[in-house]
């Protein structure tokens, strides 16, 4: 998994940086965000809004499958702090079996500006509880 400086929309519009990072797939975590290079990269859009009561957890499996389908997948939202961070945290927890705190600290060292909204944090903690119950 390659990390661009920030998982925001601006980074998704910089074709040279995407190419330098070896990006093959782009997961767009938002409804109104631009798909800039459909002929160059494989895209998947998740209709997500950054609201504490929005159900992002229902997209975790779909997002993980898409991330795994690419050689290098870039996940972004508008600002790169909440939706995209939540998706990447869920991926780390589901795919790499990290605990929530471990995944958060891992991602925060690479992207110190992450800040999932409180509802998304609760959904990630609930994901961890589901894993513990299994």
C-alpha cells in the first residue's frame, strides 16, 4: 500500500504524482468528487457523506475488495481526513488484523492530519468488537 502525501481530492487530480506512486486503482470516498483520469486508472466510487450518522461500515468489505484488486490503490475523499481515513483504517483492521488503536497509530504516523468523525470512529470500534467476538 503506497501513501500519497494526503488522501484528498487535490492529490487525486495530480496525474504525475499518481503515476510516480505506481497507482493503478483509485477509490473515491464521496458522491460529488471528480474522476479525473478514467482512461488511466480503475475507479470505484463509494457514495459516502462525512456525517456522524452516516453508515460507512456497510462499505468496508466492498472497499477492502477493491483495494485488494489493484496493484497500488489510492483512497481519497474531499479533504483526506475523515472518509478516506476511515476506509483505510477499516482496511488495516480487516486485512492486516490490526486492532483499532494500532491501525489508527500506524496511519497517523503516515498521515498526521487524519480525523475521522465521531460516528465513523464508533463504527470502527464496533468493527473491532465484532472481530473480538468471533
